[in-house]
């Protein structure tokens, strides 16, 4: 009934859910910085959701420690379709300085399909917004393919 | 008078219950026979009373009946009399309905108990006691019936004597209940000494001319006696204990029927026997007691952790509404109070039966040990929700209709008398209603929804017989909520009118013109009673609108096809369908929701700790409360009235 | 034929104006303006004003997951009942002179009907089985408890004031209250009603569950509380219900305290020299316009400003605030109304 409208809207109201998988907190602060007056991601419709059930985009920070892996995967599973997974910072992509540690299970792409990687330690807010905007495009694409 | 004439119906009604009690003692060993007798002896009185509605409610006839046809000789009523006016019939109908439904329920519910024949005997004794009290036209008979019902109720409370606390509860009830009965007896004796008659109608005619100190004393004694039966505030802990221990079907009787006998007694006292008393001060007394009962008991209920104890406190809280509304002494007030009394019988019965169903399946009523039962017992859950919505006063169920009338009545009274205190009563009534809602949200969340503990995994839906009994009450809850106009016109307003027509009551019993002869100019006629309220509420049109809106929304929702609902199909556990616990599995969850109303209780913590200390659970303390209440009532009666 | 036409007319009332579509649009608009204003007050650009519409339609397109622990029927039906409840409630609140169903519910009933959406939400939350929802629903219940007392006092004060002014004891009917104001000026111009109006303005954020009284759905501490397990279309319906509730509560304020404006509009139309059906339509249109404008102003004042300058309260602070400060305002008004000040 509202197919066109829904597709259009999917690209305009992406809600984020943020998972910290053992991050040093640097990326977490930057993600919050994106929502502050200076960068104001809310003008693009971004909003932090409190529960994975309400999220469209999952932002994962940190090198995926062994302790956090099952929790991260479970939480990602609980996000309804269509969903996008964004890794933020170098840690979830390569392990960064923690690479080779016995307690690190990364990269995340070994376990789930990652849509967007935002590299950097930490990535600049501009880069994060760019990555999230890209994720939004992918999200819209996924909605279009969803039947 | 032919044998089957309607004048005999009241005595048949009472006799059927006692006859049933006797027959079950004799033939009760066979299950089928026992059930047949119990069914006939509870359905019969209901049918008899329903057949009287047309005459008594619609045409305003008052049925007077002298046992053995011993009519008064020389203005002295020696014989035993029954007198059924609209008020008696109204309460009689409530009693018969509750007794009938709870009896249907107990057929399956009591299966697993021992000594079931004795249960039915006591059950029918209790029913007969209340019915006798309500239909009696004689003060001493009322006392006898009070004794019968008190002892039957005590025995039934202790019926499951293996349950912890059952004997203790019965003992407490016995002690304080006896104090109440003694008060009634003492009051009766004093009145007899003064008026030399026990007939209610004659007393009502004679007392106003001889209003003295001893009459006031008698009033205080009788009043406290009936308060004990209704569990009005200083007597409320008894009810909690008794309901906690008794079988659910007995709880229905204790809350829906026994408390009504107390209310009935109070109405008879205030509006008939002592009708020339200073009503203004009496109003304050009744409204004050009612408001205190309302508020104290609902807060006590918030602090409970046991399903049935919680319901018990709510029961008294709702009785507080009835007493408040009756105490207003306006047409609208009494009509609203009686309406609420009826609704109280229906929804409270339903809730106690639902609690009984939960107990039947899980073996516990501890709120902490229950949860998620809506999946196992969907029908019981739905019926419980109807009851909960009714008692919390959610439109369009019946509790709302009567509570709304009570708000109107109290505020209207405030406007008429210019006394802002009655506006305060309106506020207390509404806050109590919201607190009731809060309390039932807690019950719903912790019994029927929420997480299911291991112990409840084996629960299943209760047998059809039990659901059927609950269904009747639920249906009545909905119907009386949807058609408040019919209920007030055919049931509560005639009864409220009867409450003001003491003169008619006296004349019907003692012969035409008696009231005028004895009382002279003071004889009360049948005053024009106004039931006008300034509010507007038509539940049927609201429901219709809601249904149309809901239907339209559903049509849009279904035709849109965007609503992809995912439900787990296979047996294996998928992460996707687990609850969100911050990523953890359920077993590691650290989220606690123990005290649901912390926000409220924290602000009232001093009050709650005070109440906690006050309710020591020691029978000596409760007896002391009873004695203090009696002393206060006597002092109030002697000084103010 | 007449019956069919009548049925269609009432259906239009329910679905289009003043029922579903109208309050849907205005409610969403109010939410959008609220978000924009809050952003501007924080020196942000803020989302577009149409953002709530985007959110709503996006949610329609998402998957709806029903958790294992949930009771499926209640979980899915509760949001729809809440939406239907608020739609029907909107029908009983007059748009100045225009009222459709004035013989169904009075103000005391409206007080209770305001509960229905919240209760539906509570029931749905309970049915989801989530412990976060359990915490959320208990907080919601305490918030209801907190708000109900001052709201009742305000309504009683209004009923008494209008009643004694009209010499009828008490007036509970909303259309009569509005009718009185059209003849004698808005109630807010009466001295005794000013504290009540202030109390009502303070109630608006609590009743609509917005900042700082949104303890029930604190997304950062209890994961959206009652809506923790909701996703997709049901969640969208809840968001919609919230948006519509803002409009309902605000227009209730307008009806209770600013009802006299309707007469001004009618006089204005008459003064231009118009009459007949066209004038009626024009005046209705103007009334709707004024109502929407007033709603926007009230939303900005009561919800957005408060949102931007406060942090979230704890639940027992919410309770205390409403039962002390706001209740005092309402009580002062009641006493003044009672003694004819």
C-alpha cells in the first residue's frame, strides 16, 4: 500500500544500535560526538536506539573479545530485517594493536556479513557520518530487495 | 394463599439452602447425587428470586410473610416474619447468583479435597445464613442467621486445615467474629428491652418516639456488629487471613456475600430502624469509615505478595466504596453504592475464582513463584483480565460504571451541601481506583505474563466446569458495564427508593396506617428521590466507535502487507527470538524487577512501615482494635448523634 | 439511503476528521516540530519536520519479531487497541464550536479514556515477557498514578466553576464547558482558573511521557522500557499513538481553558459579512487552523522547552513532583472555585 513511501522513508530514518565489543572507548566517544551540535547526525534522521529490536544499523566498536563474541552475535541476530552492520575503528576489522592476543576473536567479518567498515583509530566524525550515510544507502537497497 | 403463591417464595428460598445442607449430610456419599442436590438447591433460590423481580422491583410491591400465618395481634408482632422489599431482593439476588456460580465452580475445584460432603453442607449453611439475614423481617432472626453464617464461614476457612495458617485464620475469625456477633446480640437485647418487639418494621415505627441513651448504645453495638461482618476498617486483617486460607469458592462467598450481609445490615439500621437519627452526622461517620477502608486497604494490597491476600484487601477496599456511597444518603449515592455492591460481587467472585484456578494448577498463590501463565492457561488469563479491568474501573466494564456514578454522587453531594470535604472523598475514590489499577497491573505482570518459572511449566488449562463458572461472571461483568441504564432502572434505583421508603416498609408489615398512627407527623412517606447526575457516559456508543476504529485499523494493517510478522517455527532455540537481556542469555540475566511500585512506595515509606508495624498478625491486637472501635462508636453515638 | 449517508458521515468523522487522519497528521507534525525546536535550542540543525513520518513509515517496512517468551496475540493486538482508543478519544474533544459526539463521554470519563492507550501499552509490554518491559511498565503505572491526582483536581475545579457560573451545580460535559466559554470568555481569564491552567500545563509533559518524565521508556538505562521487545509496525503504531496523545492532551487543554476563542472566530467571519454554508465552512477551517497553531505553541512551551532544559528525573521524583507542586496548584484552584473567587 505504501511501498514507495516505505522505501523512501527507510533511507531517511536510520536508527543506530551501538555495541561495544571490548573497545578502548575512543570510538564510543566519537560516535556520540557525531550526535553533538557540531556534527549533528540527527539532521539526517540518525538516532540512538535503546534496544536492538528498534535498530536499523548496528555499529560495532572494539576488537571482538572472546567474552563479547557470543553476546555480539546474539544481539546482532535480534535486530529485525532489513539491517546493516557497520564496524567502526580499526579494531573490529583487523584487531588493531590487539591483534594476535589470545583473547581476541576478530575480525567481525569472520562471523557475520559486515556492510560498511569505517577505518581509523579513531575515525573522524566526518568519516563516521560518511560511513553511516553509505550504510543508509545499503539499507534502502536491502529494503527494496525485501519481499 | 395457595401453596405455590409467590408469597411463599422467600421462605422457600431460605429453606432450600438448609434443606440441601441436610440432604447432603444424609445422601452426600454418592458424588452424582451430591452434585445434583447442590445444583438444585443453589439454582432453585436464584430462579425463585428472579421470578420476584417483576413484582418487587418494577411494581414496588413489598412481600410480607408471617410464619404459620401468625399475624400481629393488637399491634404486637409476635410471629416470625419475612419481609422482602426491593432492597432485600436486591441483596438476595446478589447472594443467590454468587452462591450458584461458586457452587458450579466447586464441583471440579473441590475434587481433590477430602470430606467434600461436609464442604457442601457448610457451604449451603453459609448461603442459607446470608439469605435468611437478608430476607428476614425480624431483628432476632437476623442475629441467629449471623451466628449460622459466622460459624459456617469459620469452619469453611479452616476447611483445608493442612494449609499453613488455615487454623490460625479460622481462630482469628472466630474470636473477632464472636465479638461482632455478641455486639449484635447485645444491641438486639437493649432494643427489645426498650421497644418490647423484635420485628424490624415495628421497631422502625417505635424507636423514633423513644430515642434515648440506651437506643444510641444499641445503635453503636449493632453498627459495630455489622461492620465486623463487612470487614470495615479496623476488622480488615481477618478477611485477609481468611481469604488466604479458604478454598476459592468459599472466598467468593466470604467476599461477595458475607460482606454484603454486613452492608445490608448497616443500611437497614441507618435508613430504617434509626431513620430519624441525625442523618448529617451519620453521613460523616459512614463516609469517613468508607473512605478510610478504601484507602487503607488498597495500600495494604499494594504491599502483599500473595495473590489471594491481595484480592482480600481489594475486596474490603471496594466495600469501602459501597459504604461511602451509601453514606451519602442521596438517591444517586445509594443507587451508585448498590450498583457497586453488585459489581463487587461479580468481579470479585471472578477474580477469586481465577486465583483458585491458578492455585488448582500450580499449587501456589505466591506472586513471586508464578509467571507466564497466560501461555498455559489462556482462557483463565482472559477471564482474569476482564475481572481486573472491572475492579480497576476501566471503561467499559462494570466497575467503571459504578465508580463513575460514585464520583458523580460524591461531588454532587459536595456541590449541594457546599462542603468541600465531599470533594476530597471524590479525590480519594479516584486515587484508590488508580491504585487498584496499579495493583492489578502488578498481578497481571507477575502471574499471567513475565517470565515463567520452572514450577509452572506443567500447568494446564483448568477443566471446563471451572471456566464455565468464571465465564458466567465475566459475561455479567461486561453486560452490567455496557447497560448501566438498565441496571439502574430495574435493580439499583428501586432498591435505593426502598431505602428511603421506611414508611411503606412499616405499613406493609404491620397493616396500612400503622406508621402514621404510631409515629404521627414524623411518619416517613415515600419521598421523591432524585437520581439525576450531571455526567454523560454511554458505554455502548463508545464501544461501537472503538470497534469501528479498531476494525478500520486492522483492515489497513492487513491490506498493507508490510507487516511481516516473524514467529519461531522450528523447535530449536534461535537467538533471534530470545528476549533481549543486553546480549546475555536469560539464565545470566541480571535485570531485576522485584518491587514494581518502588516509585510510589518510596514516597510513602513512613506510612507503609507504620502500617506494617500495625498489622502484627496477633489475634489479641485485633480483638483490642475491635474493642477500641466499639468504644469509639459508643462515644460517638452518645455524644454526637 | 439516509441511513447509509449517515453511516458514511460518521465513518468520515472517525477516520478522517476529527478522528484518525486529522489527529495522525497533527500529532506527527507536533512531534516533528518538537524535535526541531529541541535541536535548535541545542544549536543543532535538527531533523526535518517530517522526520516522524519517515520514522513511522520506515517502521512499517521493518520485520516484526515476536519473541518466544511473548504471548503472541496480546503482543500484536495491544498496539492496535491503544491506537483505536486514542482515535476514539479524539472524537470526544471538541474543536471549539465543532463537536461530533457530545453525548458519549464527559470529562471524568475522558480522564479514564486517556488511560486506555497507556494501559494497552502496559498490557503489550507485559505480554512481551521482557524484564526491561516489566521495569518500564511499573514506572509507567507510577507516572499515571502521579498525574491522575492533579488532573482530577483540575477537572473538578473546572466542573465546579462552570457549574456555579451557569447555576447548575456541576457541569461535566465538555461541550457545555466550551459552550459556556464561548458566551462568557475563556476560562483562563478567570482568576480562580489560572492555577488550574498552570497545573494542566505542567501535567502535559507527564501525561504524554516526554522529558523529563519519560522514566518509563528511558532508552539509556532500561532499553526503551516497555518497548524493549517491539519492532517493526507495532512499534510504529506505538510511536503514532504517542504522537496522537500529545495532540489529544493539548487540545483538551484548549477546550478546557481557551474555548472562548471559537466565538471570536465566528464573530470575525460574521464581521466580514459572510453567511450561509460558505461562512460555516470558513469558520470551521479557521477554527481548525487556530487549534493547530495553539497546539504547536503549547507543545513548544510545555514539551520542547522543558525537554531542552531538563535532565530525566527518577521515578520517585516524578511522583513527588506531581503530588506536591502540581497538586498544590490544582488544589488552590479547586478551593478558589469552591469559594467563588
